[in-house]
C-alpha cells in the first residue's frame, strides 16, 4: 500500500524507524497526530528548533 501524500507544509518531529515492509531503517517525520511520513533524498526541509529535551511531540 502506497503511503498517503501529506498536506504541505508538514510539521512534526524527525525520527527513525524500521520499514514495515522490508525492515530497513528509514528517517521520517511524525506529526502531532502520530502519522509517520518518510523523508526521501531530494526533499527540502527547514529546521526550526534544536531538540534538547523530551516533550509531547515524541511520546511513544
């Protein structure tokens, strides 16, 4: 199943996880609602803050 295309701009926290299909590691963004979107080579990103403390965006 192909992942949905997010509405842009997309806001969330960068995270790493294992691919559900083949198990490789991938980098993506998790939104406040818990949706995960993979990052791909060539995508443009803007970093707005450094992560130096846990908060509600990264609850697991």
